[in-house]
C-alpha cells in the first residue's frame, strides 16, 4: 500500500508474513523536518498561552473604572 504525505512525499506500508502466526509491518516515509515541526509546535503553544493570559487579565487586575462604584 502506498500513500502520500501532506508534503507530497511517498509513504509505503509493507507487510511481511514469515509464518501463520508471525507478521511484520513496516512504514517507510520521508525524513521528518524536525526544525519546522518544532517551530510550528512552539508557535501554537505561544499563541495559546497568549490567549490564556489575555483572558485572565480582567480577573486578576481589575481596572480602576470597574472598582470606582465601591
């Protein structure tokens, strides 16, 4: 069975059967570019953390205008 990765690389699934109870599967794919994967993961985490911080600001630090009526 042959498949294509998102970048268009070839992914191959191979099955070997040595006996009735012994099978082996192997996947062959192009090398993963660790730098681009790490950069994308880091960007997603930073964006999520930024959204979290922005959503927590009104709870931890009320503005003077919101406490003026007290």
